[in-house]
C-alpha cells in the first residue's frame, strides 16, 4: 500500500502527515507515509484532480481532502484500503 500526504508544506499539511504516521503506528502496520510538498506536492494534487489541500492519497487515489484531526477517521481510511 502506498500512502502519501500531499500539500504545500504548510502547518496543516505537516499536521496531517503527523496524524497519518500516528494512525499507521497505532494500527501496527509497517507501511511508510510519503510526505510530498512544495511544487511536487501541488503538481501531484492537480494530477489527482483536486483543487484543495492537503490530500491524503492511498494507492494513487484521493482518500481525503482537507484536514481532519481525527486519527480514528484516518485509521478507517487506511483499513478500508488495506490490500
């Protein structure tokens, strides 16, 4: 499974990255979370079809747009996409 947090590098994007890492740890998974920021992050967001950030992408698809400071919601998104 490929998990990415995409954004500009702002505080909100970084917080989503931290919470996503926390969710992976709490689920006891060995997956890593890729943090793509700056121009590369913005370009990837546009390629995925979003006009907002931050984006949580799982397996190359948007799982969530915007910031939700709820680790349980992120854990559910990850589990729903676990192969």
